[in-house]
C-alpha cells in the first residue's frame, strides 16, 4: 500500500517552507533595521512594548498550517472502500468467427488477425457502450460477458485463435441466438457486430435467428472479411509463417474459402442493420462506431472496485485549525522592563 497517493507534494512542502522561512527571516530583519535607522535602536521595543509574546507560537502555527495543507494535497490513504460507478450505456455484443477459414490470407496478415486489430481500435473508441464478446464456429461461446472493462475485452480479443473451439464449421445463427440471450435483459435497441467471412453451413437456421434478433430489438452490423475470389486456408506452417500445407476436404481437394457477402447483407438488412466490407482497421472501426451511435441507453453500474480510502480531511482540518488559532490569538505584550522603568525604581 502507498500511504500517500501524491507523495510529490512533500517535496513541494519542503520547498514552500524553506521559502517562507527565508522570507520571514528577511522581513523581520528588514523591519528591525528600518525602524532602527529611522527612530533609533530602542524605538521598536518601546513602540511594541517589547513585542508580541505570542509571536513565536503564531509563527509556528502558521508554518504548521502550511505543512498540513501540503499533507492534504499529498492525499493520505488507508483502509479500503468499495466504489461503484454508474452511467448511461448502450449495449452491444461482438461475435468473431474463429473457424479454420479465418486463417486465409486474402487480408493481411490473415482474416482473424485483421479482425482482432480492428476490434482493439473499436473497443478504445466505444467508451459509452457495454460490450460482450462471443467466439463462434458452428456453435457460439461467451468469451467475455457484457462489461465496460476495456482491458478485459482487449485481453479476450487477444486470445482468439482459429480452431480454438471444439467444433468445426460455421453458423451465423449460433452467435445471433447467443447474443439475443445475453442482451435480453436490456431494454431498447441493441447491436450485434459479427466479423466473419460469411460462409454459413447451416443456412436453414438463419431465418429463425433473424426473427429472434428482430424480437429482441437487435441491430446486426455484419462485417465481411475476405475476398469474393477466395483464398486457400493454411493448415500447417513453419516457424517463419511459411505455409507447408493447405486445408483439404474429405475428398482430398484443396479448400478455397470465399467471402459470402449476400448472406451477411441479408442478415443485416433483416434487422435494420448495416453490412460493412472490411478494408482497413481504422475505416471499419469508424463505420461501426457511427452505426451504434443511436442505440438506446440504460443506466447501470459500470464498475465496482476496492480502493484505499482518501483521508485528506484530517490534515486539511488540522491546517484550518492551526491557521484559525494563529489569527485568533491576540497581541500580548512581553513583560520586559525598559531602561526608563528601571530609573523610576
């Protein structure tokens, strides 16, 4: 634990006290010298009746007030407290295709890595959205529940890998159904962002998924990644990334993966969404950000965390007390015999 959140203010305190000490000493010396030059060496003592008896205490209290003020600025902290932050957030789920076809290199460096680069940029820009993450092939799995934690989302995005799930194939219906389940408790318009090459092995389930999305108020933003001409799918590579073998089907033919724009565009259109052809990470992230601007927002707790409790009130109170006491102390003459009083005796 760090006792002070801003310990740099202790250095400022030392400098400030040193400057004040020099100014005080110079001011006192200059005052005595000026009075002595104008009225004689004993004039100041006679005028002030020997000076203020409380002056050393007042000076000490003033310096203590400055010290405690800087201690408050250093923000002393101890003890834990739970902090909850609330805000108005839109809700969205991102679904990423992690099937074998996402290894294709018709987009540099490959389809999945390009999608991940775009998502990292997108997550940074979406500061007013609660976002969940899904990975899917022919089945969909939650990778990160709906959250505002940017670091957690970026971590789970970095863990996405082709064939990371125990089932093969690709189904567009699977992530739509799972996203609908995740977003069901939130009112209003929500969004599902799907990044895929669009090859759907279960098209018969797509109509049902569209109906579910429409019922739940989910707008689908479909991002097609790849080319319509298609590309071979690397099956095995060496340490330098050079392809040693390409994926083959059961008949031994080399598989060519092609972008299916029609399926993705139809899915987006059915939910008043938008289809986006992948170009560059920044361009796609900007288009997605624009597409989710008018989503409905709901108030919720964005985060809940433990932190050290700030105790600046204690030194601040002491600073005010010392300053008030220094100002409240009256002038009290020193009980000092002058030469004239000695002659009368």
